[in-house]
């Protein structure tokens, strides 16, 4: 079936298969660890449904409207918004200072709440 010394060749195939599966599992474990770290660091408003992200907090200063889901999320600072969207704070400031500009990433509208 494998030609030559069948037992030795078969052993090599098994070894290579096991080695590849171990590599695949390491990649999956790394991805899981990365996603876990992201969830731990992410603000509560980005953790999915049931987080009360559409309830306006009394001390919130900024709101973000998701145009696809029509959900408002409230933040206390520009830097908190920038961390959530993995962008620079200057991109958020630009969107706040230019209300006529297109939505950030074509999806999010930033607005300062007058207090």
C-alpha cells in the first residue's frame, strides 16, 4: 500500500498527522486566548445583546448610533470610543466636529450629548 517498508512509512504518516493536528490545536488555542483577552478588555457596551447598551447613563457625554442595528451606545470619553472601535481619538474628534461628514466606517454616527 505505501511501498517499501510499510510499517515505517505508515509510522511516518501517523507522526506527520499528529504533528499537524497539534499545530492546528495550538493555533485554535491562541485564537481563543486572543478573543478572551478582547472580551475582558472590551467595555460592557460592546459585549453583545443584553448589556443595556441602549440605556443612557446620567454621566455619559457621547452617544454612538449604529446605523445597521439602530442601537445607541453611550460613552464617557472620546478615548473610550476610540478604544472600542480600535481607531485613533483624532478620527472620533473629526467625526464629532464635522457632523456633515459620512458615518465612521459607513456605519457609526458619533454625537456629543449637551449637558
